[in-house]
């Protein structure tokens, strides 16, 4: 499975961005797709995930109510709509695909920078 993340950029606090993660290859083995982020000097952290079959979503507390993860099965693409962005959301965002319980496949990352 190959993942291609896109959609990052520079935005002012309070603004919005939409990230995309396009999957290719043996996507029928993917159980869920998620987004993670890593800020400078910090460890990578989980942001959100979506199960492909049920579309059940889960978010880390800091983004609840501001971020929305969604999936388009026909396009094998997962989106992360990010609203009300804050400077602390600045990070490299990675998408990942979960196979049999582990985040086995990773995209290359896309930079999100939120200015105050």
C-alpha cells in the first residue's frame, strides 16, 4: 500500500485547511486510515482515524470539534478537514494505514504551519 499525503500549507490562526491521503496498491487489506502529526522537538502523536467498513471515527481530544476525518471509498482517499486552526496545530502531518491492528503503511508527510 502506498500513501500520498497532500494539502498542507501556511494559514493564519482561525483558518482552515483540508489534507488528503490517496491510497494505492493492495488497499483491500487496509482496516483503517489515520492521521498523525509531529511538531518540532516533540514525539509523533495520533490525531484521528476512520474505519473503512463502518466509517467510525475517533479523534484525539485536542482536535475534537475542530477536525473532521472522512473517506471516499471510490477514490481510496481519506480527508482531514481542519477548522479553527491554532498555532499549536503546527506540525508535519502523516497519514497511515492500519493492517491487522498495526499502522503498517505511512505517507511522506505534509507540513502544516499556523501563524498567530
